[in-house]
C-alpha cells in the first residue's frame, strides 16, 4: 500500500526529457530561422509553435515529423482539419519532403511513415502505436467540446513526441494555454493555475494571473512554446516577410432600429451575448446580403464569410451562378472540389463558414474578403489570416458588414486584438530560451515534507506544516474532543504550489485519495463518541476541463470517505445562501433570468454550503451537557433544523493582512456563525478543538472565546503567522470575558 510520503512525492514527478538532437541535416528548403524552431521542438520533444500565418508552420511540422519518424522507427500521425489535409500533402511535395499519406483509419497505418487524418476520425486510430503526433491548428483544443479535448489528450498521453501548431492561442485565454500544456504532458491545468493564478471569486470566478507572476508565467510558457510574428523575433532578417497593407472597411447597414412591439426595449441594441447578436443578424439578413452583392461587383475574386445557415441561403439565392457555396453538410469530396475550383479561378466568388475553411488554408491568391462579424476574436483573426499572410502580394481589403444595431461588435474585436498584441509582446523570452536551450517543460513544486514549526500557548498550539504529518507526529490518540474545518474544495481553488497542498490535485479522485490519509489520522486522534464537522459545497464541473457542466458530488464523496474509514454519518446541515448573490458573483448561466426565459431546462437552483458531521464509534467519556440558560429551547429548535437559514455569510475573520506576494487566491475563511453553532452542539468547555486546515485561525478564534482549547495545522507560512495574531486576540478577549 502506498505511504503518504510516496503519494506526495508522486504528485511532483518531473517529466523525462524526451527530446533529442537531430543527427541528420534539416531540409535545406527551410529558412534558417525555421530550422532553429524545428531544432528547438525536436530537442524539447514536446513543444508548441504559435506562429503567425504564412510563416511556414506546415513545412516545420512535416520536417519535425520526418526526424521523429527516423528517431523512433514508428509512424507519426498529423491530426488536422479536413480542409487543410490536401494542402499539407501538396506542401510536402513542394519542399521535397517525405510523402504524407492521407489515412482514414488506423488499419491504413504502416510500420513506418508520416500519415495525416482529420480530427473527426480520432476514434478510428485508438489502437495505433505512434512515435509522434502533431496537432495542426491545435487551437482546436479549446474550440472542440471538452469531451473531445479530453479524448485527444488521453489518446496521445503515452506518445513520446508531441507537437502543437497554431497561429495563436486566444488573447488572454489562459485556459487554452493550460490545455496545450496538458496535451503536451508539461503539467496539468491545476498545477499551472496553482503556480501562477488566482481564482477571483469576486470577479465571476475567473482565473486571473497574479501580478507578481506575469513575467515568470510568460517565461515559463516560452520555455515550451515559441510565439513568433516575424523572423526578426528570432534575430533574423524580415526580408521576404513584409506584409502589405491591411485595409479594414466598416460597412454599417441601415436597418430598422425600433424595438419589437410589446418588447422591453425602445431600440434594438445587440449586447455582448451570442444570443442577441445572432438575433440581430437574423433580423437583418436581407439588407446585409444586398450590401454584399453591391460590394463584390466587378472582376476581383472574393471570399465571403458568413455564420448562419440563413445567411448562406440568402447569399446563394442573391448571387446564383456567380458564387460557389461550401457547407458543413457537403460531402468531404464536394468541399475539397468546390474550394479547389474557386482557388483555381474557375468561379469568381466563394461563400463558406469559418468552421469549415477558417483555419489553416493558404489563400494568398485572393485579397478581397467580406466578413459577417461575431464577438469571437479567434474566428475573426483566423478568417482574415487566410488572405493576409506572408506571401500575399496585394493589399488586402476586408469589408466588415454589420447592421448599425450591432455597432459595438468591432469595438469589442478591437479590444481583444489589443490584448492579443500585448500577449505576444509578453512572450518575449522565446528567442532567449531557444538560444540557451532553456527548455523546462515542467513546473517545479515545493516538496519540503520534513519541516514542521510550532507555536505554543497555554490554551492553544499551532503547527506550520502538512496537516497529515502534524496529526501523526504532534497530536495524541483520542485527545481531540471536536474537529471542525473547511477543507480545500478539491481542484476548485489552488492555494499554493506545494505538493502537500490538498487543493493542488489533478482532480477530485486525487484529492480524495490524499484526503483519505487525513481521515485515518482524524479517526485516531478523536475521542470515542465525538464528532468531526466538515464544511463543504458541491463543485460545478466546467465544460473546458470536465467535458460537461454538472455538479460533482463533493459532499457525497466526503461522506463515503469518512464512512469507509469507520466514522458514522451523524448529520447533514444545509447552509442557505442567496442565489441572487451567487448569480451576481459567478454569472453562472444556470442562474441567469434570461436563461430561464429562453429555455428553463438549462436553469438550476443555487448552491448551498453543507456542514457534514461524522461521529466516531464508541461511548463519549465526557458528556456534553446543556441547561435551559446555556441553550434555550428556541435556539435549539433553530440549530436542530436541517437548514440553517440565518448564518451571516459576511461574518468572517479579516484575512487581508495574511496575504503575501505569493498568494494564489483571496482568503475565504469559514463563517464564524457556523463554527459557533457547531462548537455549541458538539464540544464541551475545555475540550481540545482541532482544525487541520486552520487558515487564519477562525476555528481557534471561536474555540478560545467559548472556553475551549485549540490545536491547528496550516501549510502556508503567511496564514500561519496571521492565525497566531488572531489566536492571541481571542485569548485576550476570553480572559477578559471569563474574569467578569
């Protein structure tokens, strides 16, 4: 059976360095700066190429695949959007590279060679043993459903060499960087978040990079990824890679702006939701299509990007034989044939959607484009970059056609573009890391599992160290009268980059395994017949990480874990929370009123907190007695309720001064009302009260003021120091109280 020390050490296994130095010359058709990137990717073994369109990612990934195939003696598979497969095969022929074979299933994969297939066929390649894998247009890790992203990551987890290629991750979309790191085997998203981010529950629960960690974060990203906008980013000449002008023409279509009869608004305005922008686009299709037809008159070749089937229907009807239309429902062969006919000039115009041709295509032959906008910056960026890319000889004219009622769309896209530029500037360490070979595709976590420091007073003892080892080494068997605490909520919050931190786990199952070691120690130190009270809530799974939006039964997992280790399930108390406050804080779609109005099947109720109480078997040696004066009947009736309706959510110890520059998140201490009630019911005067997750000392503060003793454990030094100050305050106040 695995020991606790083995479990903790296993959480911090450093990745093997899978990379190698190529023994053969790189393809002479590559530019020197492209060779530098390919060499860096080979030496890393697991790498990401974030390069602007037209910089030759296709040639680089083919060359990388060639050397990996030679190194491993095994086939290499390139996963790509269907639309770019033929183009990739042609690119290999153009540069005199090894043949790339289009495979439709794993049965077509030989013992050696380079193969390419589309993402939709992933399940058909389950049993193939590969030496390497490439994700072309790897931003699909974000845009695909969570289930498919997880399937990609799991399917290729044991492939030693992995390469991701995309023009750019979305601006400020740190989750996408975490998904790339996870796919490459660099670290889990939880490890990345624990080291560099804070879960800002005051701002809709978004992950926010810590101010002091900005440069460190981008330096780390640049150790396993390159972010290149032009050759000079690597110290080379930009000759041949100067882009012509890009002219963005905003075309505002006059439409009826009055609100619908009986509606709530006097004027129609599309806010920042996909729902309202799609509604507005549907209402204005005819006017916008008429404007597009007017713009595209003449001899130039045009591409038209639309988003809705109704838009495509209207464009086909208006243009007739002047345009070729490519739809998602078309067969793969028809999609390829129609695109090729347009690219060869056999038909002047083409209309399609970004989901079909918006990624990876090289369309420098065309420099006139119409775009129906949405709020997706990535869709906008990729759609324009099919034309505005290195190798384009003409100024590119892009006509953004939108109704006046959606005039904030371009403003939002512009703001996102500025953030994207800032992100690329922050990845300034690419050249430095490549030149120095500073590839560190791991996050080093703190693993000091030996040190426990203590502070002792007459009525309390606190320990700065891992709670499992503190209980094992510092707390006597059957000495604790009551334990109350709020554990880390699995992987919802990350408090530190310490491998001992239970909040620093890859998921719920890992958390429960580590938590089980603590429950065993709790069972040993608790007096017979006494209780442990655990404050928790159920966790909402996210689509990007878990594949579906649903509740994880965290409270149920805790109950099962305690019962499996000898405790009796004594009580479950729901603590009421205002769903309006939760909605305002999290902006959860299931709590929004507009969700209820649109489709209430997607609505859900608010999330309560729970106090789960577990009793150790045996006879209580010190009965906990009460009198009508110490616990009046009305108060007992309130405490006996399965739902505590009157807990003051804002009544907590102030943890502001406990934050240090390395804190990962805001302190969120347990409400004092909950602690006081639990102590009243399940502890006696002079009992020893235990909190294994002491934080800033809330449980000890309440225990001392109620005439109990306290022992606590806390991993973070800054919280530990603040808890001492709070316990001293409580000790002084309790002396004053009991002396009266």
